[in-house]
C-alpha cells in the first residue's frame, strides 16, 4: 500500500510536469513581480506574540547588540595619554611631571571604525535573515503539526475500517459467504493498517514534540485552537532584474559588508606597521631651578616590518571576494530552483482542487453497504477503500509540500515578514 501511495503522488507530479511542458515558455520564464495576498489576521495574531518573545529571536538580538557595542568600542582612540611623576632627594631635591602621547600615525582608529561599521551592517542584515528563518520555522512546525495530526486521524479511521472489515469478513467466512483467500486478504489488510498506524502515530508524536518546543507557552493548546491555515496560493515568478534583486537580499548585504571589512583590514594592518611616534613633555624643579623637557621617540620597524601581516590580510580579502562570488551564484540558482519548485507544486495543487473531492464519509458508507449486501467482492471493496483513503492522504501530503515550498520561496526572496505582516522585531538603538 505504501508503494501504491508513493506512485499516486508521483503520478500527480508527472502530470503537472507534462502540462507545463506544453505551456508557452513565457509563462514559465515570466519575470513580472506580483503583490501577494497577505496571510490571514488569525495566523498573524497567532504567530506575533510567539515570534517577539522567542528565545531564538532574543539570542539573535543579543548577538546584534554585541556587534553594536563593538562598533562603539572601535570608534575610540587607540592610545591613551600617559602621566609620569618622578621625584628624588639625594643631595638635591628633583621633582618632575611628564605627559606623553603616542600618535596614531597610521590611522588605526579610522580603519577599526570602518571595519566595525561594515561588521555592523553585516550583523543587521544577518539579524533580518535570522528573523525570516525563525518565522519560516514557526510556520513549518505549525503546518507539520496540523497536517501530521490530520494524517493521524485519517490513519485511525483507516485502522477502524480495516478492523471492522476483518470482523465482518470472519463472520461471512463462518457463514460460508466468503472464501479463505478473501478472508486472508482482509486479515492482511488489517495487519498492514496496524503497522501503518503505528508509524504515522509516531510521526505525529514527533511533530507534536517539535510544536511544543517552538510554542512552549502554548503547550496546552489543542488542535481546535490552531489558526486556520487555508490560503489561496498565487503564482510566483522571478523578479524583473534578478541580478539587481539579489544584491538587496540580506544574505548578499551581509556578504558584501564582510568583504568590505576584509578590505579595510588591509588598511588596519598597514596602519599597525607604521612607526607611531610618542611625544612627551616634562616639567619640574631641581632645587630652585626650573626644568622643561621635550622628547620624541619613534619605533624602528627593522627586525619586523609587519609585511607578512599585510600580505595575510590581502590574501584573506581575495578569498572573501571569491567566496562572495560563489555565494552569489548559489543564491541565484537557489532562487531559480525555489521559484520553479513552487510553480510546479502550486499548479499541482490547482489541479488537485479542480478535480473535485468526493465526500469520503458518503462513499465509505456506500461501499460498506454494497459489500455487506454482496454486490461488491472483498477485493473490490478493499481496493476502493484504500484508493479513497490514499487520495485523502495524498491531498494532505500535497498541502504540506505546497506550504513548505511557498515558505521556502518567501524566505529565499526575503518576503516572508512582509507576507505575514508582523510588527517589527525589537531592536536597540544604533
């Protein structure tokens, strides 16, 4: 039965692919942007309080705050002035006071500030990406819990039907109305439903545990309190200018900022290799005579000219540039594949809905009457029962796949927050 179910799902997808193959190329490759219908108020109100107080969001915010503090620290001066007091009394009392300051000749402060600024830009973009990923996780967990619960209910119904089927089959066999082969078939069908039900119930328990882990404060929530997840899925397409669009995504903004930080690290290493002079001025008295002194000290970068550190920074910058280019290509391919995957799944869902669904309870009652009346053989009854239940399971599985594909596309294109219309996540001041 499991293989039959897998073939049923595969046949749906193959049908969709065949239909799309005959569509005009402009349909599959359209680049028109569309505004999507937002999520329901019920779903937004369900997610909002969980999102704003979720530990993952709080951890991401703390990480961003740390980078902001690092930026504030980077704007400070490299060297502090030094105060020196000296007094001695041998034959003549001598007292002096001196003030010295090392000059940041290589502008290390400026380089540090630029590096920290780029890292802050990267952290802010990463924070946005983390918010989107958390929303996607919350929704995926909610949808998986809802659909796994629906599959568990359907599996329990299947188990009850097969149990009744086997019980009636035994009575018919005793009465001589059913042969041994059909009785064995009924027993096998019941045993199979027992095994499948155990597997599906285990999956439902795992989904429930994950749900409680993400929605801990709603751990007492029942399935009846879950938000309505009905949504009219619309066609999606690539942006008009994909290359320009990619640069606006948080992943690329973070990557570009990190590349700039690597570039500024070269300036920092060059600044650290400069000979920063120290200027000192002293004043005091020797007996009754006044003393005034001025000194300048300059380090001699002879034994170590710090060229190796500069070369390391240059190499790391080149490496960051190359990795950024590869990530750009990966992201471009990801958006194309996610868009295509969603297009296929969304069209499969439309085909599924357009086919119409027969009332399962009405059909099951009718099949049971026909079989008990002897108008339907045990084999035909079992085949039609399985087909009915497999069709219902396939619809639930397809809905899960569609939701997953939709959320993945929204996340990849950085539109999931706009679609859900959540309030801004808490952020501290810059």
